C-alpha cells in the first residue's frame, strides 16, 4: 500500500479500531484515529509513533454532527486527501424491547447510524474529487440476524448494512469502494460497555445453558466460530482494503448461516432458538436480582 495513503478510523481508542490503526500504520498509511477517550487515543498514537508509524489522535464524538464533520475536514485540510474511512464507532445496549427507552433508541442510532452520514458526506465529496477512496462500515452479525435484548443495536446495525448497500449503488462508476464488515463475537470491551448494564453475564451464563440443552435434545446450535481477537477482525479489514468486497464476514460459519437465514428465516431461527431461550432465562434472573437489590 503506497505510503501517501491517509485513513480515518472512528471508535479507535480500543478493540478493532485500535488494532486496525496499528496495522495500517505499519503499512505506511498516515492514520487519524478518533474517539471520545483522549488518553486512550494518545497512548495508541504514541505506541504507533514509537513503532515508526504516523498517527494523529483526534478527540471527538461522531454521534455529534459537528464533531464528525470537523474530524473529516481536519483530515482533508491537513493532508489534502482522504483515501480510507473506517466507520468503526459503535455501542450496544442491554434491555428487552418493552424496557428500551426513547433515549436509548436515540443514543444507539446516533452513534451507530446517524454518524455514518456525518462522516461519509464530507469524505465522499473529497473522494469524488480524487476519483478514488474506500468507505468501510463496521456493522455486526446483528446487522443480518436477530438477537434478543439489544433490539435498538440490532436495528441500528441492520441500518448500517442497508446504508452501505445504498452507498455502493450511488458510488457506481466513481472509483470509490464501499464495504460493510459483519463480525460475530469479538474479544473487546464492547459487551461490558453497553447501555443499560454489561451484557457479559448474559453471554457467559446463557452459553453453557444452551449447550447443555442442545446436547440433551441432540440439536445442533449455529455453527459459527466463537469470539475472535480484535486483531483477527482488523486483519480481515486490511484484506478488504487490499481487495475490496461488498460484505466481509470475519467468523467461520457466519456467512453460511446468514445465507441460510436469507433463504429460510424460520429454519435459521430454529437453530438460534435454544440460545434465545437460555438468554431469556438469564435476563429474567438478572432483572429479578436488580429488583431485589
């Protein structure tokens, strides 16, 4: 990858974004990393610099339109170009549909969906002037399938996938690529930072319950690879930058399961049912514990 490339990565203070920043900088890309946590960003930028890379840390909240637009304009003003935009910022929540507040819906859509317009509009204007560029949106397997107790996040990531599909059609013939990445579980702090409380207890307790019931009943759970390190997902994004693709599935078995759901949603849901029932049990237990406390 040529050294003069410039990339903006949002949600880069940890996890996938931080890993991706290090990998791109290692390939000679000048990386602008953005997130709300200034200290974390500065630590990452310092680490990249010590390794010989070039990195600029910008503290901003991409859920705020002015912040997001200023981020992109700063990159363009300082470097005169923008070659790669990775919309990685995102946040989940933990609540049943009937307990999901309007404030939570607004918050989750602001960071996961509205921010896509805020960053992409000015970025695409610059990329069209250049005649090249690549917009990569990090969605989730939740953008293709339904999962309980984070409906706003599931809906938002479905919107992220749809946004990317529409963007690809609009960019036809421009020389600009657009891709959406759909990871399953990733070993980051995402699940512990969800609005409404950590989802870690839900995942850790429901998994063994579903596995036990599946074994007792002789039923197969979805054959999707378990949680991956952030570096593994970041490497998949690097591969997409080198070889652009419409959709990227980072976990073995996930693409096949999404294809099954597209052809036969009921059959896919039957395979998900035991996990959903186990998560219902855990959710009710957790809620009862909160009420007693």
